[in-house]
């Protein structure tokens, strides 16, 4: 809970709501009128000075008014914000639920949810694709030669799931070499869980020596990208509505936008951020530098995990300016996660 006085809480809450609404520094006279308190502008100025000393607001050089800091937003979100999760009418909920439940393919369902989330918030939406079950048993792998030193790697699990990935090799392999490499790999790792295969591959790579036959080395090098979590992060994230951020003045300078769009393109940092959220129930909010990534220092990320039959399998969220309407965005993210969970569980049943 906040250690501020009730008067200071009301003034800070009023200032942040006003700043979120119009993006302009808020003066003491405006606050005195809008806070609903019988206070003089001089008294409001004194409270603002206290809040500035606490690091909750600051004064831009161009104005006598004040704006919230990252710490101010954090206190507002944690202690002062009242989120109305019932703000959506039954018709809206039904329409979204119908749109999600009409999609049968899980991958397309993720894409649909990302698009809906972006449309409803007018921000960029990110949804992590459900992670494969690392306890599944590896059945077999196949290597198919393509043009330009590319190889199609086909991974099959015991329950029949198939994953494909195209990799680039440093030289062209003949069909017989690819068959030999696949045969070696299948004999060495058949029956292992995917998690066990990945750990063993890491050990093999570290112990690579002259004694290791070239065929073994080639098989491991070709198979490793399919099991490597780092290399799969780009494919494991769906991003929608990045262009919405171009219309937000707070993120309008080219340097900020370029860093943001590089992050959306690479996806790795966003994937790691969503991974942090997947371990926790409920909505999680990263404000500014709390994300740990320089490109997101001017942004807030609001996330919520989603489930399949009561098991958390991924995370969805939005990326926008720190001056976002948390009161509206938080329940939208929460609701979309719940509806996506319902649709995935329905599809899986």
C-alpha cells in the first residue's frame, strides 16, 4: 500500500489520469480544480513539491506543470488504480468469444487473438506460441536437401507431432550423407524426451573433439537448431499492430521507433519478457526500464498468461507508451487471455 497521505494520493491519481488523457504537464491550478478537494493552488504546489522529492512526479524544463515518473506510474498501478473488469458488455464479450471459438487451428487462433488484442487497445500486441511439451519422446528426424546449401529438418515425436525448420549449412550434402546423418541421430537419441535430447546435444557440442566422426558432427550441427530454444524464439512469438505505435506522440522520434521496431523484428527480447510472465498467474505490468531492455525504456508492457485445460502454455500482452490507459488496457489483456484459454481448451477437447 502507498505511504502517502490521502490528499497526496488523490492529487497524484488526478495528475496521472489527466496526463494519460492529454499528454500535457499538469499545473497546480488545474489540479486544484479537478481533484475535488477544497485546496488552494498554493497548497497543491506544496504537495506536488513533496511528490517530486519522492520521485513520483517531475517538472519538464518547458513547463511549470508536472508529469508522472516511472515510479509514479508504478505506485498508481499498484495502489491507486481501480480496474473495472466488468466494463465490457455481454455483446462485446460474445462477439470476441465467437470469433475465437470459430477458429480450429491452434496457430491461427494465436494469430487471431493477437490481432483482436491489437485492435481493441490500438497498441502493439504480442502472443507467445504454446511451447512444445519437452517431456514428449523423440521418435525420428529427417534431413532433406534443398538448393543453396539449405537443409529441411523434420522432427517427429512419438505422438505424431511434426516440426519443420530450414537451416543453412556451410557446404552441400549429398542425399546419402543426409540419410546417414539422420540414421545416426535416430539411433543415438530415439526414445529420449525432447528435453533430454537438447541437454545431450549441448554436452556433445562442448565435447566436440577430433575423435568424433564427421558424420556425427554433421548430424548434431543440423539437428541442434530444432531443439535450440534460443533459435526458436522468433517463431514462437506472434506480433500484431506495430504500426499503431507510430501514431503515438510519446514514441514519435525516429530513434525510439527504430529501436522498438528492431525489437519487434528480432522478437528474442520480447519472448524472454513473456517467458518471465508465464510463470505467474494474473496480469503483470512492466513499466519503462523494469523490462530490462533499452528499447522498451519509454514503454509499458502489460501481460497475462493463457491456459489450455488449466495448464499455463503461453503469454499474451500489449506494448505501448508508459502513458497508456492502464484502466482500459489491463482488463482487455486479462479478458483476452481468459477467452483464448477457453477457445484453446475447447479446441483441445
